[in-house]
C-alpha cells in the first residue's frame, strides 16, 4: 500500500506542528508546498491529509473531515497576513486596484469579505506572484502572506501595513482561522488506524512546541533570519487549536464569504470523532 501523503505548508507559521513531528515507523510522505498548491492537490486526491486553507475546506467540504484541535488561527494580529498600502486604510480602498498573492486562498477571501462585505466596496483585483515591488508597481495595495509577508515587512520601503487578522477582529471580535487540518473521507474509511497515529504525532508536536518553543524559534531564524524576540512574539500571537472560539470564527467567516457570493451558504463543518484513548486537545 502506498504511503499516506501529508501536506506541509512551506511557511514558518506551521513549524510548531511539524518541528517535533516524528514519522518513524509510519508509512507517510511529507509534501511541502504553498497553501494554494496544497489546496489543489488535496482536491485532486493527490494528497491525503494535512493543512489546507480554511476557504479550501469550505469549497470542498463534502470530501473532507477536519482533524480536531489543529489549525493556524489568530485572535487579533496574525503577524504574517499583510495588506501593504500607500498610507491608505481599508475604508480608502473601496474602488482601488488590489494585487493579490497567488499563494493564498483564505486570506484572499478574507480581504474580499473585508472590502466587498464590511466596507461595501468594489475593488479591482489582480492575482500576481508574491513580489511586493512588482505588485505595488501595478496596484494601489498588495496582499502577501506567510514568509513572503514577513520578509516584505522587514524590508518595507515605507508602505502602511494592515494586518488582516486585526482588521477582522476589529469588525467581529472573533478569531480568524487561516488554515485547518483536513483529511479526505476515503482515508478515514480505509486507513483509520494510520490516520489516528499520524494525528497523535501532530498533536504531540504542537504540545511539545508549546512547552519548548526555543528549537522552533531557532529553526525559524535559520530559515528566514530575524531575532529571537521577533519569533517568540510571532508564535505567541498564533493559535494552533481548533476549539469553540476558533469554530465560531470559522462559521462567521464562511457566513460572510457566502453573503458576497464566494461560498455556498450551506457549508457544514465536520470535525473527526476520535476513538477513546486517542491524544486530543481537550482542556485538561
């Protein structure tokens, strides 16, 4: 039987869930890609499980089940989902030209929820590779995510930086879930024991990263640079749980996206029921 193919977002924001992940003894293969690529491969059945954009889950929800208590979320500032502008607030961009990174789904939809929904705007959107200079040559604002956003903020030549996690929180008071851990339904049916074993090791990595974040920070510095204080603050601002606050934020995000025609209005969030004895993220 072929290995279970597990996606991995190729950004530092998921390091806490992978740094301590031990695949020894498990027939698995890790596939690192940017979110938009993982979304496509998961939909095509070429990846069996792993992190995908929360928007991609909603778009394909009949085919997926969510793994409990795993996500990339934030309550307020997320620190790596940025809209760069020439000193404009969101309310100034209702009819602007916006350059969107081609690496994202959830953040692109979130920006449209904010601008087309909350601000009742009608901007012109153009999708481009994630290069801030090129994007700002062609547009009034540019959306970048993940490591691209972090690097651009560090090298920022003077643009105003709007954190979309904060913009969402200001308008809703809710968490924003950017990525979820999903598994294809056929894997749940055909390879449940392997699925549960993989889940336990992801959960263990999350918990170990919470207890001992220093090696995670060192790895982020090795990959991108930056000082320890930056990364400690960054990871402290992220949430890797999927509990009631995150589910409430996810439901609101889907509802708002449906209101502007981005999603079906009947998206159903289904979280996998784990068998007794499986390590879970329930409060202890």
